[in-house]
């Protein structure tokens, strides 16, 4: 048993002693689940999309998760009932079929969201936070190394039409998002996670160095700002949560610095945003984002209570002319409002904010409560979730199926599912729900 994760290590995932009939099979299943988690992080990261095989890969993932749920149905059902908060978003998407003008599109997207959530919950059931951290870090390290190898376009398209670097990812924004998550993960692997070998720390340090270099030529302002901010936040939150004296040590100097900075900014009438935009080659609309937000709010006010339903706006023929105008101005990649709150309001009205907010609070709350028992892995989940939701405020994240952002938030939160309360002597149910079950 791992003292830090509270879950069983790979070799301990199965009933002990690992001998007797069926032991080899259960060991193989456990190993396959770890490989499946890595596979899902890989294909959901929007990497190597130019190969044109992602549809087949997701079809294989759907098949595997269906098989695994059938093999451990009662255990998974029990786990599901303790994580209903994460099913709220796909359930709302499916219910929105009732008022959607495009019910077929709404059902299709809803089913994809349901399967994506089930996959994430299954990963959370099988893996501890430390193991999710490790797998996420390893996969992203490989993807960052592949992006560096592709800097000259040897593997596939490396730059978008504006000359911004996107590595082996679908877009510069996708590259920027993965860079931020990798930066947070690398900081924990190098400095904060105990028991790491020197070679592992060196590998992630090298990955962090090449990621910083690639971010500088990506043209993604979000990546530049949040890579620096979240790297520092990882250290700050760890100091605050891991040693008990941390909050006291940090509170006074940080409060003084922030208060002094605000007073000086007000006194000097300094605009910090203008020079930042100038340095990053952006304008005050953040490359049209604020204009898209205004467009989205305008459309939401046309249907303020329930919105247009999942997939009910961007594929609607009545809106194609309006969308074409923005695509002509900002590029063909404009197929969302680049803001999670605006997207949710247009899709579901205020109810969308409530349901997605519940997901965020569930994962953040579990990570915060587990920071003492789970250590650095829980703090990593806390900071990663903050980073993901921070990026979602100005990017297309967390509302689409097959999204690595949604999978990490749900899987991470599910991996910290509180143990069920015992009600009498129920040995049969306990045998099905213990971590060692297949």
C-alpha cells in the first residue's frame, strides 16, 4: 500500500498473494488499464491529428471501455453512484435534445460526452492521483519531445498559416494548453514529488527547457502568460499546503507585495495590459476573443433560459452567415466562443454554469481535502484543475467530448472519491468494490 496515494501500487492492484488460478489474467488486465489511461491522454491531447487516424483510435477506446465496464459492472456502478456530480454535464447535454433545433447533432455530441466521462471515471477508479500524475507527465513529455523534433516540419505540419509554432498538435492553442499542463506537471516531478530518481528529474527538467523555448515561438499569449504563472503557482500552493506553516510564512510578504503593487499602479495610472499585449503581438480584443464573447452574449440573450442545446448553435444553418463573417476575419478555426462561460450560456443558459461549476468545485474540494493524505499528487491535481479552468476562460476547453482537459479534471477528482460508508456487514459488496478487484 502506498502511504502517499492511499491506493495500491501496480503490483498490489490484485488480491494478494498474486498467485493461483486467474492471477496472470488479472495482472494483465491491470497492466492493460494503465496502458489504456496513457493511450487516452495521448489521443485526447489533439496530437498527430494530421495522420487522420483519431476516429479509429477513439473507436478502439470505446470498445475497450465497454468491455472493461462489463467485466467490472457492479463495482463500476457503485463507483458511478458516488460520482454522480461528474455525470451532470453530459446528462444536461442529453436532456437539451428536448429544446434543441438540431436534435440529431445534440444526441451525437451528448453520447460522446457521456462516453468521455465514463472513460475518465474508469481511469479515476483504477488509478491513484500519483499514478495519473505520472502517466500524464510521461505522455506529455513524449509529446513535447516530438514537437521539438518537428520544429522543422520533419514529422508533420509544424506552423499554422500565420507562422505560429504548434508542434505536433492540432493548433497553437492546443499546443499552448498542453504546454501549460506539462509545465505544472514537470515542476511537481522535478521539485515536489518525493521519491523520484535523478534521471527522471533530469528528463523533466530537459522537457521543461525545450517547452519554454517552443512556447516562445508559438504565438500563444495564453501559453506564455499561464506557463509562467502556473509554474510559480505550483511552488506557491505546495508551500502553502504541504508544510503546515506554509500559509503563515507566505501570507505576510505576498499581501504586502500585492498591496504595494496595487497602490503604485493606481498612483502612477499604469496600464500593465497594454505593454503585455504589445510584447505578445496582440491587440486589446485578444485576437478577436472579446468580439466573439460579445457575439456569444448577444446570441445567448435571444434564448436566455435554456440556450440552444448541445451542438445547437455552431452547426445551425440559421447562424452560418454570422459565423462566416467571424471566420473571414479571424480564420477558419473560429468554431467556438473561446470562453467556457459564454459557451455554456449559449448551450444551456445559466444551468450550464451551475452544472460545470459543480464539477470544478468537486475536484478542487477533493484535492484540497486530500492534500494532507495524498501529498504532492493532490496538490498537482488542484493546481492543474485551476490551470485548466483558467485557460478555459479564454479558450475552447472543457465543453467538448474527447477533451484531455475534461478527462483530467474528472479522472483526477474521481481518483479521490471518498470511501463508502459502511452500513452493516456487507462482505459481498465490499469484495466487489475494493481497489484490488478487476
